[in-house]
C-alpha cells in the first residue's frame, strides 16, 4: 500500500475544477490554519460563505463551502450531484462515504435518512476536527467516522462481509484522487461490499488526462455506468450498480417522488434524469488502471 504522502507526487489534475475553485483567500477572513500529516488546511470566510481549503501545489482548492445564512443549502454543484444516486436507491439503509471534507454530504444524508447507518472513512484526523469545529459536523449513534485509508477500510469491510446500499467515493486530496482508489482492484473490492440493490456514486473529474483510463476501468468492473456531467461543474459523477441500469422513464418517476425532500438542500433532482448518459465518450482502447499500472505510470509516459 502506497502512503498518501507518496500519492501527492503525481497530482493528476490538469483541469480547472470550476465548482471547487474560488479565490477564497483573497479578501477573506482566515479562521484557522494548520499543517496536517497529509496537507495544509485553511478555513476562510468571505461574507456569509465559509470554506474548507486544501492548499495544494496548483493553488488553493475548496473542499467544502457553507452558506452561513442557510446551512442546509448545498453550495457546490458536484455535492448536489452526489444525491443523484437516490434515483437508483431511494431509501438507503447502510451508507458509506469515503472522504469527509466539511461533512455536508453525510450530514444531509443523516437528516434525510435518520434510521440509516452512515459510515464515514477519512484518513486525516485534522479534517475531522475542522469539520466539527467550523462546519457543524457531529457524529451520532447512526453516523460515525473511522480514521483510516479508504482502501484499507473497504478491504476490511469485505472480509467482514459488510454490505452497503449507497456508497459515495469523494476522497479528494485537493487537486487529485489517490491513485490506489482509482484502480480495477479497488473497484472490485468496492463491488464486494455492495448489496444487490446498491448504488455507487463516485465524484471525479470531467476533464483530465485520465478520463479515458478511468472510464474504461469502471466499464471493466461494472460493464456500464451513468456518466453525469453538468456545464456548471468541472466534476463528473460516475454512477453505477450491480444490475442493469434503469431506463430514463424509471429515473424520471423516481425524481418526481424524491425531489420535494431535497428542495431545502438546493438539489434540482428533477433536472438530473435527462443528464445521465450511458454514451461512450472515451477512447475504449485505453489501458485499464490497475495497482501495477496507475496514474503515476501515465505521468511517466506523457
């Protein structure tokens, strides 16, 4: 297992993350700064917007922003997009979130589904502390954080026979996704902990040099997936399940039923079914990402 520090060496993103990048440190009040084992962390507030910022090689990247005047309403487009998985699994009972950030996604899930068990895995204790101190995140009987590497957590969950029906992969390190969370072997491990009706929601990049490789890797493991991209976001959501994907009409019907519960969070769920595509827009001849052939190898080849 590679260490997360080593993962910083490849910095995979060449795209601008439109939804995540704001000049928050310009004319902003810095509320907190620290250097954790994995990254430099800043909490800054500009007007009513408070943001968790990871300071990385290519500039500052917002991981979470909170509207202090309306804490329920989600700020980032990609965060809202993560709830599209409810179109496939509308009433999750066991939820796994890889990557905490400021905690906005699991907190909303906890409020929407108070009886669901929510496991959150976050590698950086400093991020958990900041989420609690500045972004109103609180653990409870149903929602717990495990300080661990997501790959290790998923592997152990598989050995223990745990199953989840809603899995969110949101483990950004700033401007990259850890390479060991992109490979075929990891996705096979995720597949093992998915219940028969589970949905996998992976937050990733809509434009990067690894788009084709990542796409063929998900295709190799899951056969087909919904490719969810919006012009307002530099991210894409890869959404899939173990069985055949539902037709658009089924998604539209689900959206009609679920949308009212998401209005307070600003999630425009009714717009999403028409944005979910299964069209292949990647080069299928690209090589699948594996533990032996991962993003660091691609950087050396380019």
